[in-house]
C-alpha cells in the first residue's frame, strides 16, 4: 500500500525515474551487444578460412605506399613456397604479393590495394562464405603471365565506374604508364576485423602479372606465403605445433602466424572495445542509479510527516525500509524491462550504422537472451544499491519529533 501511494503521488517524477533507468539499460544492452558482435565478426572470417598459417617477414621494409615494390619482403617466393610445401603435414603453400597501385578512370586516380595470387590456391583458401560473394573469377586456375585479367572488389568497381567485362587502367604509380586489364569478376569487400577494409579498393591479379607491373618479377618477390595443412596435421594440436615449428626453422627472419594467433589478436582487439563500451555503459548506469537514489532521498524528506505518522501507528523500521526500497526497485524493474526492449532496437540500429559505414554485409551486433538477462541482473544489482540509502533514511525518521513539529 505504501509503495502504491508513493508511486501514485507524483506520476511525472515516477515516469522520469523510469525513463532514466530505461535509457541507461538500453545503452548497456546496445553497447554490450555491439562488443559481442564485433568479436563474432572478427573471428568468423578467420575460423572459416581454409588457410591455416601465414609465413611472412618479421618486419616489412616500410610502408609500400612510400617505398614502392621494395616493401615486398620475400625474394624467391615460389621456391620458398615449394620448400614449405615439402614439410610433412603441409598440404599446400602459395605466395601472395601486395602492392599499392593507381587506377585511372575518367581522369580520376584511385589508390588500389593490389594482391597478386595463384588463382587456384587463393580460391581454395577462401571460406565458403567469402567464395559465395564472388561474381566471376579468373578464367584460368593456373598462374598466368599475360592474361590481362583483374578481379576487383565492389568498392573499387563503384569508385572506378566499372563492371564485369569492362576495362580498367592500372599503374604502379601516378607517373608510370598504365596497363589495361579486363575486369573478370567483382567481389564483396571482406571484413578482417582490423577495421581498415571498409571503403578500401582491392584488386586481385595473377601473381606473375602483378610482379611484372610493379617490377619485382626478376626477384620473384612476394609479401607472404599462405599455408594449408593436411587434415591429420590440422586435427592434432601436437602435429600442428610440429609443423609450425618446422616452418619457423625453414628460414631465419620470418614468422609464422597461425589461426590461433589471429584469433587471439582478434579477441584482444575485441576486449579493448568491449572494455571501453562496458565502461561507458556502467557510467551511464551509475549516473541513473545516483539519480534514482537522489530523488528517493528527496521523496523521503518530503514524506517525513507521513513516515512519522506510520511509525507512531506502529509500523516497524523494517516495514518502512522495505516500503521505500521497493518503491525504488519498482522504478528500476520497470526501467529495466523497458530498457531491454529499447536496447534491442538500439543494437539493431547500431549494427545497421556500422554495416553502412563499412559497406559490408556483416552482423556487427549480437543481441541474445543471455546478454539481456545479464544486463537485467546488472541493472537490478545497481538498483538495489541505489535503494539502500534512501530506505535507511526512512528508518531514521523520529515519530515524536515529526508529531511535535506538526503540532
């Protein structure tokens, strides 16, 4: 009865308190779902990818946009890949070259991240999800030297105004003469979890043709070697460790980055984001709790006479404590339920915002019943803490003092 009377006394204030809690819980739900979604998005591509390890130099020789083709750190790439492929437990090894090119279209120049690949090996290394996002591919699975073909991502196709079947001019720099390539495929930009590929223009070439374009064919240069393991080696942790150790011993100055290494890095990146998002959400939740507590203290002060009369009529301190605490918890519970609903729609809106920002078809938020229950539990704990002090203040009301002042 006391709780009902207190709630009905000031409906505007009650609605304001409920809204404050709802906004804080919605922010908590949305940001935690965003953190969970980023982790899932960052790890999904790595888990699905058929490539088990990447062998690359310990440090590149500068930014390739500044140093040009010299940034490719592996010379004799085909011979090195063949050496890795001979290690027991390795199924295949394929070199990849990365370089920055300039695409010219209608007088405009576009910076392009070019990747030279062996088509068959590259296609086998893609996850099924990625492979399904290719509209067209190289006509030959073998590495060609003069196919004149290029596969571009959707961002480059849009920036250059080309489609499958069109020609695209590309050059090693803005001052070098361009070469013409026919677009034989367009693919959707992948999400790697580093946050750098949204809007980046990517072009895939036959490895030998990109080497010739950036003048490193004589060195047979590459940036890294992609390695796939045999099923037996992949299934056994001990066997995987043995193969990785053998690859690390193959050549000094090189590192082997495994799937587990990439997943650990992704989890660390996600942990930083999750920590930031959670901190922001907790600050908001704490502010709403302080707001609820402060208003409830005001409510107790305003109702001192009523509380004193109840004490004079025989109400115990415990009854007053429960009444005020339940009033505060009623606001918190109502705000929490409303906030979880708002949080769901907010997480969907955040996911849509990041999908549009990256230009990717990736779920950047992960709203789950477990997350909703966890957020509700956190909100209720904070609400209980916020209710303790005003409830305690209600028990300290002196009935005789209140009556004496009223008289």
